C-alpha cells in the first residue's frame, strides 16, 4: 500500500511551486514611505513660478527633466526628498528662496497575470490590495487559487517575489500572479 502511494506523493510534490512566503523586507516595504520609480508622473509646483510648475514624468533611467536645472534623480526618492533636491538646485543661481511642492499625478501601474479574467496592466490606487487588483482584472478564473498569490516587487533596486494572502497590500509597480489551484 505504501509503495502504491509513493508515486502519487511524488506527483503532488512535483506540482508544488518553489515560491517562498514573503520575506521581512518584502512585507516592510508596504509600510515605508512611497519611493518614486520610472512610470510615476508628478505634479511639481514652484510657488510664484508658473513657467516651472508643470507635470513631469520619471523616465526609464529614473530622472525627471526639469527646466533650468536639467536632469534630477528621482528613482528611490520620497516626495519630500525630491522637493528638497529641486529646491536646492534652483537656489544655486536661479531663485532666491524656492518653495517647491510635489504631488503624485499618476502612480506607475500594477500588473496582474495568471488565472484572472483579464490579465494586464492596471492603474494603481493607494491602499490597493491584491484582491482589489484581481477584481479590477476581471476576478478569478474557475481554476484560480483564491487563497494566496505570488507578488513580485522591486525594493532598493533588487527584485523580490513572495507568496502573500490576497488581502495583503500591493505597491505601485508590483506584479501579481494568480496561480492555478491543484484541485
């Protein structure tokens, strides 16, 4: 009897995936201040300077092209840090005391793939969970695993993939993969 069950157990083990539960840095990234990356669009206002106030996109290299001061590194920065960097550069020979404020105009998208109705790229909304993203992507297919998902996230330039519950928060730029359930 035991020998007869051995091939079945081996077959089930082969069906399991190797994605590990989300690591501590992966989970902590959801509670850290928002970090900019390519694909984000910012609304930058310089007080009493309508020629400088506009909407700017973070390019593929992680920079924004800002009038007078040129390329400004944005990748990995928080909004307050970028405000300070722009103000400091404007203060170097352009404006006496620049007052810079930055608001998010559009976050980079999330990607939903696997066993969902309409896999693809979707707009990110702050506070979004994996379940919200899956709902926007047409919900689970009949074969979709509704317990947990695999999420791929970039943290400090490194890519992490972890298995999380569907109620876990997602971040802008995350890729959510809904696996096929076994039974």
